[in-house]
C-alpha cells in the first residue's frame, strides 16, 4: 500500500488504531440502541453485537494477513477479478465516505445541542471535517502514531464515567439478563445495529500493509476489539444500571446523561458533561480520521495513484454534503441505522465472500519482506 | 535574433562596473608567485591597496636581499611580528655557505631564522590573498617562487563566561565564546576520547565562516553524520551571520512553529548530547552550538535535571511541564469556560468571576487577547531595553498597568491573574525558541476558544499535537520517545529515572554502540552498600 519504507506500524500502534477507531460518537447513543432492542437485556444485545463484529474483524484481519503487503482494494481484485472487485471497492469508498459524513454530523448535533446552542450545525461539522482532512494528508506512520498518542484521551472519559457512576447503579435494573419479554427478532436487529457501530475496525485492513510484522495483526485486532468492546459493554451496563432500561431508551444520548450525573470528588468542577464531551472530541476525531483516511487511500488504490493527499482535498466537499443530507436529528438516526446495517454487507459480508473464494481458489499474497 | 534581444532587453547585461577584488581573484585563480618581488607586491597591492590597514613592510634581509612582509595590521599580533619575525629576519647571521639556490633559502628561513610555530609555503597568489584576509602574515622574498605564510592571527576574544541564557544551579560555569577554536577546546577538554571528531567546513562566500561538525565516532550514527554534512555543504550563501541562520538552512520543516534543532551555549550539555549519539554543529562567530536531531522532550530538559538526584529532578521537570501546558492552554480554557461553559466551575467562584467582569465592556476573548498582547509588548520591551532601565519598566508595566487596567474597568482581576500566570509559565520553559512556539499557538487557541469554546480548544489541540506527531527532525519523530513508544526512552521523558537505571543511549537516535553503562556497574550499584563506619563495627574493632 505504502512504499516499503513506511512499514513501521508496531503491534501497539495497530491495537491503538483499532481501539480508538471503534470508540467514537456511537458511544453516546449506544445504550439507547441496546435498551430499545432488549430493555434490561441491553448488555446482552451489546455483547451479541460485539461478537458479530469480532467475526467480521477476524475475517478482515485474516484476509489482510494472507495478503500482507496489499490493500483490500488490491487483493480483492486478485481474488474475485478486476471489475467485480472494483465495483465493490467503489461501494466501499462510498460507504466509508458516508460513514465519515454521518459521524461528523452526529457529533456536530451533539455539540450544538449541549455546548454551542447558537452555532449552526454546519459550522461545527465543517470545522471537524476540515481538521480531519488536514490531518489525513499525513502518511501511515504518522496515522498510527496519532492513534497511539490519542488513545489515553479516547479511553479515559468512558472509564472515568463508568467508575464514577457505578455507585449509583442498581443491579436490579440489569435483571433479567435476557430482558423483559425477550424477542429474538428485536434482539437480533439490535445486535446488528450495535455491530454497525464497530465498522470502523475495518481500518485494520489499511494498517496491515504498513505493519512491521503483519503476523501480529490478528492479535492486535482481537486485543483492540476486546478493549473497545469491553468499554462499550461497561458503559451500557453502567447506563442501564443507573437509569434503568426504560429511561435509557428515552434519552437521545444516555451516555451524556450519565456523564451529567457524575461528580468529581471535592467538587472542583460542578458539572462534568461539557468536559467529557470535549475530551470525546478526540475519540470522534480518531474515528473520522480512520474512516476518512480509509476512503482516501481506497480511492488512491482504486485509481492507481501514488499519493492519497489529492483525494483528501477532493473528498472534503462530498463528505460535507453527505453530512448535511439528513434534515433533522430524528431522520439522522434513521439514516445512520440504515447505512450502518447496509454497511455490514461490506464490512462483514464481503470479507466473508472473499475468504470463501480464497479458500476455494487458494489465492495468496506475497510473503512479507524480511524486516 | 540579436535585434529581438536588443528590443526586448534580453541580451546579456553589459557590465560597466570595474572588477572587484573577488572578480580579479576568480579570473586569476592559477596566478603564481613569480619570484619577482615588485610584480608580486603590485598584484597584492592592486587587490588590497585601498584598505588603510593593509601594511606592506619592505625590508632588507640579513643577506641584503630585498623582501616584503604583508599583513592586515588589525588582524595580526604586531608584537609577534616585530619580535619573532622582523627581528630575526633582519638580524640573523648570514650563513657561511652562500645560499645561492631558492630551495636552500626556503629551508633556511623556515628552519633557522623565524621563531614561529605555524609556518608553511604557498605558491598560488589567490591562496596568498585568502590567507591575508584570514589574518596571516605573508613574507615575499626576491627570488623565491613561494610565499611564506605565518599564522599571526589575533582576534579580540571574550573571556569564557557563564552563559546568560542557560543558567544552572549545579553544573559547569563555563560557556562557549565567539571563537570556534576556543569552543572546540572546551569540548576537547571535556571529551578526551580519540573517537571525538571535528570536521571543518567553510560556509559563506563572503564571510568564509568556519563550521565544525562534532560527533563521537562509534556512537553517532554514520548516516546522521553524513546527512548533516550533506545539508551543510548544500548551503551556498554569501554570509553565515550566526548559528541561527545556519539552522534555518538545514532544518526539516521551515513552516512549523516548533524548533527542530536545539541550540545551547553550554559545553557540558554538548558533551552529554554527543555521548547520546547526536551531532553538534559549532559555528565561528557565535557562542551558540546547534544540536541535531532534536526532539520535543529536549526543550524542557535542563542540565540540572541530571546533576540533581532523580526524585528531585523528576519533580522539577514535572513542574516545568505543568508550566509549559499552562502557557499553552490556560487563557483559552479561561475564555471558553467564562464565555461558553460557566456551569463547569463551582457556583461561588462563577459568581466571583461574574462580579469581577461586571464592569468590563468587552467579551472575554477580546479582554484576554488585549491583555496578552500588552504582556507580550511589555516582555519584548524589557528584552530590548538596557538592563538598568529594564527592571524599572517591568515593575511599572506589570504592577501599575495591571492594577490600572482593573481599576479602569478595562479588565477583570481574574483575567490579569490568568495572563500573569500564563506569562510566568512561559518563562519557566528552559528553551526560548520552544517557549515562543507555544506562545504563538496560545494566541491561536485563544481565538479558537472565542469562536467555539472548549470545542475549538480541542480542535486546536488536536491540530497542534497531530502536527507535532507528523514532524521529524533528521528523521527522528518529534515526540520520541513518547510516540513511537520506547520504554528505555520513557524513563527520561517526563520523569528522570536514576542514571544507573538508564544503561542505554536513546534508541531513536540509532547509536552505533547502544550501551552507555557497563552491565556489571548496575549490579555493583544495586548491591547492599557496605557500612565501614557503622557505629557498631569500629567499636568491635577496638
């Protein structure tokens, strides 16, 4: 994917990339999605979603390790033929561009609703997207450095909120574990939506060609999704435990409500929600950074260009337009759910298909260069 | 075609100016010393005759042969010329055997007559002219086809003093001076290994500045040394005024606010970095040495961190980091909390802040920016003023202006506190250039805070950190050893681990010999110490 001299990404950096890509704006709405689907069984729904996305991630990583020096765009052409693969790759580009736009819009809505009520949502969104685009021109080494560097800021708010709010939690709110009146269909649908929140982990396919030792990619993916999934699960448990399933389903962003209930010992700061939200900017940024970079690099590989920075600038207006498509926040969440479910075909279904063809046809990439 | 060129002024410019001395030298690079005194002297007189300090002393040597001594009177040590050159030349005894041939004469002059250390012959007139400009004295003798060079250069030199910009509590009190030779002496005296190398370059067409590239062979990475030499050799400019101008020619990113090359006045610091595997660039005419490559952590470290014991050093270093972060984000956080999220701070304090700001007509961001700019003006003014006046000005500025601004309802007391803390914080950063970088970025962050509150501050901080992550200094990532993570390096980043616990040189410099501490030293240090003066034992011995 990149020139051989950029094969610098270490295990730690790859893991950090997976974690901080997964943890994004989705964490704010996650408890609501899970509680709507399974009421008190929300943690179960989340767990199922994590398992499903782990399957997808394992497939993507296995494919990447089979073709350790090629990007998904390149090896898919090798597996299922040039033109079909290009079609799907184009779809992949469109999907991740949409994902970037929608995530930016979602976070812009959060910011406008809670801290900047008089700022237009377009302005907040374009500021974030412009920053992401500016950063995206960096090479893969810097990309991985950034994810490692921001990791503490991505993990800290979630962990602190969970730790501070657990004293208010009641175990009763989490029982029964399978939820009241369990409905397999609703739980499955909820699990699918939850698993759509993990789609950013597809970025590992982009990182593997830059890894110093691609053999450790699988470990990085698994550790990454365990940490990110564990944090998501903890947040769902804490939210439902504090508010109860019914109230959680009523909030637009239950995690933000949870942040409001927390208080630092000593009352140095009276409220923490704004502070948490600001640290979460980092988490959202890393997610956007990954999906944006993924889009730009996939386009570069698709058009056989040497440099991705051209696409970075070129993509910005389109991503911004996508961010503006949903007219209001209710429709925004409908679109996000729909796009997310559709995306599962690309991030889980497509790797599944590629893997099967690989197994049947025995296609294999070149051995990684000795390093 | 010629008509075309003439019409459109494209032709070669007809130069009407008379040739300058350097033009003449370039035309006659291979002119040789002829051996005819009047001809050679006339050549040099044509070159330098218009300088009033150019001295041509004609004399008759011991064998009444005419000779000529040439020098720039302000560049040479005249006592030496009188005592050790002129006197023996004129008064030496004529050798018994006649010196008919030129070769015998040359040998005789250099070996028997002149009492002087650095002497050599040169036959190219262009080189002779260069040597004169360097401060050497030239002896031309009738009948000799070579000129005798005598290194009589004498330049005013400042004494070795304590460096003013980098004071330490504990550590050497000597600093570099302007002369390259003195600076190399200071390094050699501290670093007596045969592996210490100083490679000399001459940069600057007019200034002919000597630049010494110092490194320790076997420690510094070869490719790094080669890259430094390549980058320096690529510089072709009329003058190198200071190490700072050289720095701008060889740094990696010219538009970054962050310095990617460290400078220091301290020889002990240079030795420490040389032993880490870095390269030190000494420039003639400036007391500042450049250290490459430089990473961000270096800019908040001082020599005191290593001369003091680890616990104290770590604490002080952390204080410095806090000051650094203060100077970057404090005003912007203040602006965004006051203007956008007053609910974050405790109610009582929020009421106090609001009370203080009640009479201030401007938005918080304008207030802070105005005060910050005022502070910067004060700081710059104190820097430029003579020292005797500067102290008075800073008191007048800080106390009176701050108090008056509050009394006039121009700024709230808390703003003054915030601005003052920020400024003090920026003074706690040891490296001036890194402090300036953060000061510039502080303004950017404050403006962002005024527009988008905390959200803007976060976006700004992400942009800054991402820029730092993408920055490289001679290939070394700027935030090493934090990212990319290196456990050995982390011991000397925001903490300072005990010296015996850091047996390796920084890995991001790829030193050729990575170990600094012998493996058994660590064991010896960690062994239980013996207690020769244990109060029990001497009594037993009695």
